[in-house]
């Protein structure tokens, strides 16, 4: 039965879904995807080399189509998607705005009718945080990361990354825009917590922590001011 979802309350709604990653071929998911996904989506799914990447892409599109179908009151297979001039996906002919992010086993989907928004989730996997911060972040941010050690350094790196990417996705530019031109150090407090939600250097935008599993960091950015943020759990790939 088609589920219904309401996003007409003036707020921003975020769904957190797990089970996005699998190395095992899922025939049931493929059957659902064949009914639900568009031809370009199926063609892209078939282009992935690794099963885990193909599974993640298909699962994210299935969840997205079910959610949008529930919001619009239509069959998920009838949902029409397109890309704007910057390649950001959007609904064709409807005011509902959405953004999604996938990392590891998690998928985050943010929807609203009221404002522009971007969301990012990152799995805190081991990497050379200091080297990457010197390469991609501004000097103040890289210095802060250098002052930390171990897991605190890694958490700080991914916190800065999600704040930057959420903003860039909200304005429709994504990672084609230099990360060091989006200084977000002023948002950060101890560990992964935000000290504040707004920056004078980027007026009109608000950042919000999105609660996720311990090994992940996630952030939402929107220009809806004091819009209420609602977090929902999406259970399973197929609703």
C-alpha cells in the first residue's frame, strides 16, 4: 500500500535510512527497481562495477521515489526528476525541494516546500585528516585540526566537511566549488557539536546537526530561518 507523507507544515523533514550497502546481489530489490526506476536510472545502476555501489545507488533511488511518491500522492514510478543548471536533482513541475546524501550504510533525505536546502552525511572512516585539511580547507580550519589528535582530529575533519558540503549542495554548486572558500570554523564547538547555527559571513543560512549513528557525522543547511526540523526513521529499503 502506498504510504503518505506530509511536508506542508512549513518545516524541513529529514528521513534517515539504513541498509543501503550490501555486497550480496538482491533480486527482490532489482525487481522493485525495475518497476520503479526510470530508464536512465536503470542504465546508471548497470554501470557500477562493484555490487555494493550498485546496491547503494538502487536502494537510494527506491527510497527517494517512495518518499516523493508518498508526498505527492502518486505512484513512485510516476515521479519525474530532472537536474537544474548545476546538475542538482529536483522534482519536475513541483515546489517540493529535496536533497539526499549517502555514505556507508546510511542514506539521508531532506524535504521541504519552504526553502533551499542541502544535506550531507559522512562515515568517519580512517584517512589522513591533516593532509586533506591542508589541501582543501582554509588555514584556520587546518590549524584547528592539527591541534587535535586521534579520533578527535578525525571527527573535526568530517564535521567541517559535512558543514561545507551541506551548504554547497544547498546553493546548488556541490564540490565543484572550492571548499576553502566556505569558512565554517565559527560554527564548530568541542568535538562534533555545533557552537552556533549561523555565520555572519554567510548570512541567511542555518546549519543543523542531524543525529546519526556514532560512526557517522551529518549536517543540514537551509535558508528557512527558524524552520522546524523533524527527523524521521525510514525502516528498510522498501516502505
